[in-house]
C-alpha cells in the first residue's frame, strides 16, 4: 500500500496510534552510555572503527551545565577538546589523545508542541543516539527521520555533518540548534538560516575554534541540543532513493508506512555491513568512508556515460523548515562507491594479504577493521583508494570521517581534498 506525494495525512484530527508496534531496534553498542570498565577507556573502545590510543582525561556528563563546564574548563586551561558521541565518524590517532574527551550521556526529548494541526516541535539533547530518536519519531508519527534508521551517531553530531541516507538528510527536519560558542564563551542559538547546511556539511563543521577554517576535530560551536520541526504522518517522507524504492517495490516519490521504510533501510544497511553487529566483521568501520564527489557540469562530462549523476541542492537558500532547497546550477554529484568499484578496487581488498584493514566484503565505500589495526593502517588503505580513483577518473575523493592527531588537530592532508573538477 502506497500513497502519492500529493496527499499528506496531516488532518487536524490526526492521531498517531503507533505505540506497541514492533519497530526494530538497533543494538546501541556505541551509543553514549556510561563507561563500565575499571580503567580509563581508550579511543579504540569508544569508536566504531576500533582504532586509537589512550585518553589523558576522560569526562562523562549527564547535565547540560556539566557538559558546558567540562568544555569551557578545558579551553581555559589550554587543553585539546574532543566531544565524542557515537564515535562513528572518526579515525582516532594511534598515539592517543593528549587532552579532554567529553561524552554527553543525556537522553532528553522535550516535546515543545505536538498540536494536531501544526505538527510537532521537539527539542532533543545532543547525547541522544540518533536511532533512538528515529524510533520515537515513528512511534509518535513525526515524519522525516525514517530513512536515517540505523545510523550509529548522536543527535548532536547529526547537524554538524548534515547526516543523510537514502535520499534524505537531517537538515530537512531541523529548525534550530543550541550551541556553546567556544570562541566567545557564551551560549548561541542558531536558526536554520544560520546553519548553512550543504551536502555532508554545515557552518558547524566549517568553522574552527578561532572562527576561521576548521583546524580542530571539535570546532567553535558545540551542539548542546537540536530542535526539530516534524509534520504529523504515519506515512514516510517521499521515497527519494531508487535502490530503496526498488527494495520495497514502490516508485520513487511514493510514500509508504514509515515502519516499512525503517525495516527496508535496516535491511539494506545490513546487506552493506552498516548496521552495528558484533558478529559481523564488516561492522567495525566508520560507515561510508568517502563523500560523493560534487563536480562541475563540464567535469561530469568526462565520466563514463553509465556513471551515476545526481542533482545538487542548495540548502543554504532555505530560510524556513518548509522551504524546498533549489537545485544548484552547473553542479553534478556522482557516486563515490561507483568510482571506487570502477577504478579496480574490489570488495575485501587489502594492501597486503594479512593487512588488518580491508575494503568491506559487502560494500566498496566502507573500510573495515578485520584485525588488530592502527589508524595508520586505515590511512594506508584510504590513500590507496584515493590514488586509484584519481588515476582512473581524475577525481580526488574526500574522506567522510575525521582524521585527527593527539592534540585534536585535523590530520588529513588537505592536498587530498577538493573533488571539484
């Protein structure tokens, strides 16, 4: 059963009635939970890729005041800061972290307004695992997050990266973000118009502690909470990704039950080794390792005819949550996974036969830890992939996870970045 995009089930007498449904939960293996070990955890303990050395100072907080105090105290003492959520988008340094690692354990959902006609306004603490919010949204009939099912990060990290999957991005339902400004030492509220969302980016990601380009793994604005604006609906947002539509047997643009979308997304993610599962060796990864390159129209003409081509949207043009993002002229997005596969990189490939990091056996876009690995092992394989794609297509892939050093400085060589052609 599906419904066309033109019809929305948001009448004023709408009622969710979703409680008690069998909604698949994903094991929160790397969700921000209290550390139970007898010694200070290492970075490898707290990241999905499972690499990284010792932590000098480790702090867990369960109130916003303590969260801000931990960050501001470290800044006042000149210590590096790493705000760590699910640890799913990091390649941590082998030498460890010579500063303060702060984990926000808050899991607060404040329903600011849930009126029948106006939709729902929901404020969520930064430490909340994103997938737990997805489940709650489906239960309540808050539309727009179902395609993001199974992503192992936190709510606070989601707007920084503008996380997305299967044709939708979290920016579609974010109305504002509350932050702690490390430069001014003050709280700062950022409405949608200020966040400057783009493909896997935002002003939060693009701004360093001193206000210039980002040089540190934790930037100027630390997210303390996110406010979402949801439409009421038991049907999903329009299915926007062809593979997902085909998996469900519907057309692109149709809307189906949001529970069904979640199940289909989780099924696809499992098939790619991108749902956390201790029994699956491919699960020890940072998810999609490279962003999809954005090219000029002229640059895209140099790709083979069969290479995927997608429109690029200008999210900075949106001023209100209901605004549609316009398509950017003279820009085309292609598929990093397709480029990698057609540059001769095979699933399961390693630099050496016994190397502890390999291309996932399920998906060319993921680099998986398959042994006792170090960050340098990850870097070697990543460089191999980058060089293969650059040699074959003249395009330089950009990593999605952040590489950083013991002082918290971003460590990926900037010569590797810049996919525009």
